[in-house]
């Protein structure tokens, strides 16, 4: 391939998927779906393998989710508040996550993967309310698998449009990094402003309420 961006994705694609998805599940405000959609498109032209991409994505998602789980399981009030601060979640996210657990119990863990924001809080809430890790791991792996395969498949279906977009970036590659930084900055700014308008999550209050149901 003579496309620099495609060469980069071909050489380091699995690592990009792994770290992109893992950081999303740790709580860093970046959309993991973007990495999955791109990977899905690359499986369509043979640059990446679908099964390997799914395995790498699930591994990254579960590792990130497990890290967040133990933040909730072992951390105190200060670390919980710090986690809420850097994830840029809003009070709406915490309320939705709490409602999920109230209605569905531990099965909220796989379901929350498809709701951005709620996904970020589902793992630390699971740890904080005392769900056993092995139970969390099984349910989180199931959710991660369905989530990853779904978006990989969507990327595969939309591969022509996504590849056209990658080629567009190649034609203006001198602006590619700047463009990526601008998109991420806009995304983080949107989440920050949204949290300022809606309010910060009170995860400790949600945890106390959920513990009362156990």
C-alpha cells in the first residue's frame, strides 16, 4: 500500500484498537467506537483480521473495565471524586447508571456498554456496590464482545465510506494530526461544557442508594 495512513494502521492497527478501546473503558473521554468502526473497515480490505480485531478490542475493553472496577472496589471518597472529575461525566450519566443497576442488577454491566457515559460509570459502580469480580468479569466480557463485534460489523458494512474518509485524510495528511487534535479537543470541550451546564455526578450518593438494594 502506498497510503501512509493505511500503512500506519496496517502496521500498528491492533495496538491502536487495543489502547483506544482500553483508554475509553478506563474513563478517558475518547469514543472507542471510532477505533472499532475504523478497524471494521480495514477488515473489509484485508488489512486487519476480523476475529483478531474483535479479540484485541474485547481484551482492551475488559482490561479497562477491570481497572475501573477496582477503582470502585478499593478506592475511597477522594479517588471516586477524582475519577468522576477526569471522566467528565454528568449527573445525568450517574442517574442513568444508577437506574440501570436498580432495574437490571448486575445485568446492567453488559447493557451499559452501548450507552456512552453510562459505560464509563458502570464498572466502578459494580466494584463499589460489591459485585464479585468473577461475576463482573463474565458479564463485562459478554458485553464487550457484543459491543465490539457490533461496531466492527458496522464498520465492515460502511467500509467504502470510511475508506474514502481515510483517503481524504491522506490527501491532506499535513493537517491530519491537527485535525485529530481539533476533533478530540472539540469532543472534550463539549463534554466539559455539558457537565458545567448539567452538573457533576454524585457517585457516592448513587453508591449508597444502590447498596441499600443489596
